[in-house]
């Protein structure tokens, strides 16, 4: 059991279910106070959790999330950019709406809140950002068309290293976690067999395994610019 880090504050986007909900619980177990955001999250105010409903692609919502974190808990130590979208379609079948929606959530949803979080972290002389990407950035799969995921999450993978270098001397670390297919409610049980077969280890990942990866990076003070792959070996190549 890792020691608790009392007084620290984590902001988590896409926090209402799946990996996001697991991240909220994981940071609470570490003794953090958490500001949780998603479009569908229920308003909540407690000693340790403050929920901020709203669309994180909206700059005004991003501003409110960080402002509320500072007003409620006094600081922002960690931002986990978990909100994201994946649409698997052949490249020629993506619609303009698909393009707009995926780019908006995966890129604008990262940009606005991260920019505001960094500004706050600079006043504190440090902080940590973790971006959730996908293993498909490194290892596309023939049976899983993923051009929009690669276009957007690939951008997050690259900007992770860019920001890590830009702000290393300011005490701000920036890392990423690249999951494979994780067992969440978004995957119907009848698809689990196929999805398990996409990983050399022969199973889907568990939410807690992604949470543990994020928490490892959180405690790894000498790690920045890293993409930690939690994908059952899928990134290693064809099998």
C-alpha cells in the first residue's frame, strides 16, 4: 500500500464512469481530494470530492473546473485528461460530424483544461499532467479501423513529450498512459472474446490496471515525457 499524500488535489475529466470513475476512487485512496468533471456527472460536494458537470471541450467549462478546484481545495497538483472518444469506422466512412466530435473531445478537451492547469501549476512551482491515449497510436490493428483515434490521440502522445520538455525546469511533469481495450460498460459482453484476442496476453485489461499505471506515474518523480503502455503487450508488434 502506497503512503497517502495528504492535501494534494487531482482534477479528473471524463470522471463519471469506467476508467474515469476508477481514477476518482484511486486518487481518493491515495488521500487526494478530487475535482471530477464530465457532461453527465451528478453534482456533488463533499470533504474530498467536488463534481463539476459540463462539456470539457468548452473553454468556459475548462476555466470553471480549474477555478473551482482552486476555490474549493486551494490548488491543482495533478490533471488527468481522461475524457475521450473512439469511433471505429473505415476511413472513408467517417462523417463530418464524426470528425468534429472526435477532434473536439480528444484535442480541445485536452487543450483548454491543460492550459489552465499549467497556469495554476506555475504559481505552485510544480504539478503533473497525465494524458490517456491509446495503444493504437503505436500499433494499429487491421481489424480495428482507427484513423481518427490515431490522428487525435497521436497528437496527445506527441504533445506529452513536448510539454514535458517545455516545463521540466518549472517542476511540471507530463506523462501519458496508453491502454489497450479495457473492460468497461462501453463494450458489450458479446464482444469480449474478440476484444480479448487483440492482446498477446489473451484478455482485456481491467480498469484498476489503468488506474495503477496512472498512480505509478503520479509517484514516479523522475519520470516525465513517458508513455506507459497498458495493453497486454499489443504495442510490441504483430503476433
